[in-house]
C-alpha cells in the first residue's frame, strides 16, 4: 500500500484539482485503511502548531462520530452526507498539508506492522475509540489550549491504526492522556479562579 504522505502529495499537489474538494473526494485515497485515514485527515489541521480557526469544533464532531462507530465495531464509517460533501477550499487544504506532510513522513519512517492486535482486535479498537472520542470532545471546547494536544493524540493514534502499528497507537494514547490532563487542568482553572489541576496536585503532594 502506498504511503499516505505520497498519496496526499500526489492528489493535492501533482494532479489537477478544482478550487474546492470534499471529504468524499479525499476518501478515494483511503483504500482499506478508511477509519484511520479519515481520523488522520480530520485531526491534522488542529494538530499542527498553526492557527486553525473554525475547524476544531466541526472536525471534532466528525471525529467523535467516527470514534463511536469504532467502539461499536463498525467496519465502514458513516458520516452525515451534508458534512461528507461539504466543500473545502483547495488552497486551505494545501496549506495544512504543507505544514503537516513533513511530520507525517517522520512518523512513516518508523512505522511498520507490530503489536497489530492493538489495532485489529475488538478490545484494542474499543480502547482506541474511547480515547479518540474523549479527545474529540476536547477539540469541540472553544477554549484555547484544549485543541492542539488532543488533536495530536488523535493524529498519532489514528496513524498507527491505519498502518496496524500498535506501538505508534500506544504512543498516541499517551498523548491522549496528556491531552486529557491538560484540558482538565484548563477547565479546572476556569472553574476555580485560576488554580489549575496541576497546581492543586503539587499542593497536595507538598503536604
């Protein structure tokens, strides 16, 4: 199977495309790695250390829907046709890919099938689905700091899923845990007048 970065490079930069594309168009690249592919594509804009205004919440909704289907054991993903066929500016997608493809190639350089049961068995996919669902909820929160790290966790976990690389998916799950801690800390700070969860833990440990 061709590397995802090569497929995206060819599709978006080497072939003639209309000014707008849809997820349905992009999905033609997925092949049998459809769940992981979609999750990688949808999490990429928010996972990059560049502003992605307007994308985290709607893409978070789509990622959550996919995660629920992953938990339920679905083999083929379903998304609302309106969202599936919503047009995206080609130039915007190309901008995200220019920033994201170098990172994707770095992960591809170390990816190979290993610990595949994490990505292929029902317990493994359910665990991945739950983690991604929680990170998708974090992406939907319109508060700075609750989007990037959770999206990175989804991106890495989903890439491992698409390549049957359980080791990479485990690394992504670690990022998901870190994202959950960060989001909880930010929400805790907002509710408790500036004291973050980490500050409370430090105080408790100091006692």
